[in-house]
């Protein structure tokens, strides 16, 4: 294919390969980013010779990692909000990915979350939660990690089932209630409402449902009280090795793994071929 298209860019080759292999996402879009990663790996291993890169930083994830956040100047009402939850309901959940509000989401996470902003991996959604026109919280959801022992044992799926069905899980890498918002039970209420709407939003964007949610909590810093109050289940702990660990020695803090089934049939659905 490279020989047949000598003037093609790397992106063009990736799209041609996706077309030839009928390699598509559930929503019909080509798996362009995954394919480009495959091509780059083959090139670095010496199996193929890609044309020189013509455009630096095309990958939006790479641009986001290189960008200095916050990307916007955040001017908000930061006066303390200390009211009963009942006075704020119903809350407004705004999906902000690919909207003018996405830079605000990124900036709030960067400025106020202890882990700062990271670009979500793969399929993902971002939400701002509002009440009476004021933002209260931010939530990010992304593709789930491939290997997670505590989760995999809890679900009870086979290796092959996990490879086929991992896309039916969503991971919560960031959850922030803004520091001036002091509303009892708000965090667990937000998680409960989020669990009711996330699967529908995900299917509308990506063309497939999700059946299970997961997140990590660092027990040395947090108890995960709001997740437990929202009926999330502690599945176990990570090994502390991470996905790219060169040996079996822990190289990061050990986290608690929490999960939330979105349907009572999650095990049956995730074990299907």
C-alpha cells in the first residue's frame, strides 16, 4: 500500500488501511488513531518504512498533553455555596466535549483537581454540572484500562471476552466538586445521576452501550466516601505496577478499585462473544 501511494501522508495511509480492513468504530468512524499507532509501531520496529511526518502534533491527545493548561482564563463566582442539596435540584448535566465549554472544563480540572488535567484516553465524555447557572462539578469518563486484576476477577470474564467487550466499560479518571461548593451529599447525588444518564449519552455518541463503571481511589489520600455512598463496590486493589512496568516491582501508589454495574445482567453481557 505504501508503494502504491508514494505521495500519501501517514494519515492518508492510515485511512486507506482502515478502509481496506473495514476497521471501524461502533459509530462507523474509522479507527484512525489506533491504526496510526499500529503503523508507527511497525515503522519503529523496522517492518515498514513510513513517509516522513509532514504535520507535527496532529494527534489531539498529544497536543493536549503538550498544551499549557488552563487554556482559558477562568472568571467564576467563587463565593461559598453552602445550601441544602434540595435547593439546587434538579441539577443540569452538560456534556461539554467538542463544545465551547470544553476549555472551561479542562481549566477547572487543571486548576482545582489535585491530579490536574490529563487528556482522557480513547472514547470519552466530559461533563459540567450546573445549578442556577453556576458550575458545581466536573466529571470525565474514558475508555477502561485493558488489564485490571481486581475488576477482571469481579466480572469473571475470560481473556477473550475482555478483549471483545472492554469497550462496554467506562472509567472515571477525574471527578471534581469545586472547592467553594459545600453542599452535603452533592458528590454522591451527582454520581447517582451520572450513572443514570451516561450509558445513553455514550451510545448516542459511540454507537454502543456501556454496562459497567470503574474508578481508582488512593486510600492514602481519600476514602472514596462519595462513591461508597452512591453504592459503588470496592473490588480490590491495584498491584502498583502500572501497564508499562518493566518488572514485577511496584512503581506507584496502590489504589483501591471501585466498580458500579449499570445493569444486573452485566456479567452475562460482558461474557458474550
